[in-house]
């Protein structure tokens, strides 16, 4: 049958929460009903939208799998009144009995990353993901079997005279799933996705999907998740490309949305194309989204930040206010004997400008008490990093005490450059519940601070940005006393940590051997610290989180 009128397809760009089956189902049903009222007859949700992504070891629990199956049937029944509506829902799926997890090598895989077609109040068909990613933050082979292993073939269905095939995320990065769908009669490829954000990912994603559409010779519709889940952030930006690979529709980034794309009888596409924000805006919105959802989804009443007068804590404060509002943010300045007057003044100015609660608690009496208590033990020894770390640990103790008493979670303020080189103190400035800029290099910290100030008003006092960075733990201290310039350090870090280049390769690129040796040595010996750091937002393709799994004890050096 030939298609006579355009088919409207809605891409439900929702913010699902892992494990909130009732809440996620409500989002799906509301989006489907809204899209139906706007004339859509096909609605696509993101990958694993019903349970949230990634559900991790919840998938190993039979109770979780059974609850997902029951909720899927409930969603189908709730949409039964929308005559002619087809809804594709991402969910985990389980065939038959569960294998013995104690001997997984001998167990028959039973769980699948699936997408089911709902229509007429029932589950019409189920497609199982074929390509399972196992790199970066992905660990799908721990939980899922490929649809090939269960003999599951393509799923193709008709809406309004057009035939649609299903694929799930990684499937669309390979030739075979799309080719199989086309052989089965698909004219349009529907791809459900939960693709974690990192800087540059959107451009890569659109380029690869354009290639897939051209190779398959059919339009491709890409429905994507939005929101924060622990360390990962999903950026939305659902889109559609025509058979020639041209972008025909793009949803906004970092917003829940319900864009509709029209497919004409000739399979040409029509929709609104939102612009791609500049890279600093993407980074900022990712950090804001990560903070908002971590705090909101976990039920914390607010946050507390140790404000030092330095650029890192200033940036974290600005992000927190954008994410939560000033009423949910509290700052505490904790001066030591080495705190410069301008640090006090700049911290007060910024807090006042943003309208957040600001308090000052001097650590001088406590620091003096620690030194007095240790005087006998340390007699005849020069002061060193020991005394510097005591100051940081006093501050961490105060912040955690306020957190325990009043409920807000402590946001740590260490950046990626510090996490890499160990220029952070265990149980001190690393004490807290969420590391906002853990994946933000120092050079990017400065870039984001300047970008934020250029958006309309000066949020971060200019002097905070232009002053030489210092931990202010001893007289006249600056970060560059013992580290290469941040432009050098961060480039070495990127090459070694993010791009897996070896020491010789980095030196051959023109970097001083002493700098490369020092930075890479610091990265290696501080792995034990990073293992004890709080979870933080991932915005690069290699963060100090799930995608960094190096041994603490290791003699390899290259």
C-alpha cells in the first residue's frame, strides 16, 4: 500500500531515572498521549527508557526484570485508547528462566537490551539489540546477550503505509543491523539511544548516523535520552537524517522535548532544526544537568561548597546556582593563616552577587590546636605538606559536619588536572559527595569562567580569574611552584590519559622530557587517591571514572 499523507513521528526525549519504573512509565505515557494529540502515529522512546540507563547490576535481580516486564504491559494497556498509535519502548527483556550467575561461563544468556512495539493495548513485537558496546563507560556484555544469540531477527512494522525497522544505539554504528532491517522490508530506520555525552560527541554521532543512512539508503530517526545519571550525562539532541545523510530535524540539547518529524510519501523529512550550541555552552549545560539531576534524583535538599576565593570553587558555585537556584546553595569560607585578604574579598563579592548564603569559619584555632598536639612528635622537623594537608582536612571536617547536621551534600571543587597529579588532599578537599569539575581540566576551568562572564554579567569576579592559582596552604604559594604551566600539563594529560599515548610518543611531539616524566609519574602514583574520590560528572571521552580502570599496584612505566 502506498502512503498518501505524511506520517508524523514523535521522538520522546525524556529524562528517565534508573529504577523509577512508575515515573518513567508516566513520562512515556504522557509523551505518547501528547504526541498523539498533535497528530503523531508513531512515538519512539530512548534506549532502556522504561528502567533508565544504565541500570547496571539491577539487571541481575529477577525481581527487577519481572517488574520491568509488568510495567511494559501496563504502559501498553494505558495507551490502548489511542487508536492507531504505535509506541516503541526501550526496556530490558528476559526470555525464560535465568541462568546460574555463579557460573556465568556455563549459563545460557537470558537478558537482552530490547525495544518493544506497543499498539492496540498490547506488545506487538520485541527487537533485541545485536551490537553490545564494551568500551569507555559501557559494560553491556556483563548484562546482555546479543539478539543474534537468541535467534532474534529484524523487527519491521507498518505505520501509515511506511515500513519502519528498529535498531538500538550501537546497532546503528555497524552495517549489519540496518542492512538486515532493509532486507526485511524497512524503509525508515528507527534508532533508540542512550549515548553518554562528551565534548565533541554530538558531531561524531550525527556524522556516523548520516553515514549509516546513506549506506542503508533510507532515512534514520534518532531518539535520545536526556539528563544526568551518576557520572554520565545524556544530552538529548534527538535528530533525523534523510537518506542522503542531511539533518532534517534536531531537538534542543539538555532539555526534555517532544519533537515531531514528518515523513512525506517520498520519504523526505520535515522538522525543526535547533542549532548546535558552542562547545563551552555544551560543557556548561552538561555540568549544570549533572548537578541538577544528581541532587534532585537523590533527594538532597541542597549543596554546600567550601569557597576559597579561587577559580575552581568559584566555577563550582556558579554551576550550582544555575542548576539548583541560590536558595539551595550555601558557601563557607574557611580562612587559614595564609589566606590572602583578596581571597576573602573576592569570595564575599561573588557570594553576594549570586545571593547565596555565605558564612566564614576561621580554621586558625583548630590548626593551632593540631600543631600543638603534634609538637612533641614533630619536634626538630620542618613544616611541609603534612601541615598543608592538616589545613585541608580541617576544612573537610567542617564541611562534612555542616552536611551531616543540615542535610546538604558537599560539592568538591577539585579539577581534572589536580585529580591527575594528586594535588588534592584525601579527607580534605576531596571530602564530599559529588565532584562537579572532576573531569574539567584547569585550562577548561578558566575557559568556562570567562565564557560564563561573557553571557551578560560578571558572575565570577575578574580578579579570581586573573590571579595566579594557589592552594594558600603556605606563604606565597602558587600551583606552578611544583607543576609545569597548566597549558603544558593539561596537554600532556590529554595525550597520556585520554589518548593513551606513551611517554616516548609525547616527548617526540615536542614536550620536555622532564615535564612528561613528572606528569606521568604523578598520574601513576596517585591512583590510590582517585579510587577514594567521590563520583563526578564525565564530559570528556576519558574521565577518572568507569572508563579509567588502572591498577593501583603496578610497575609498568611507559
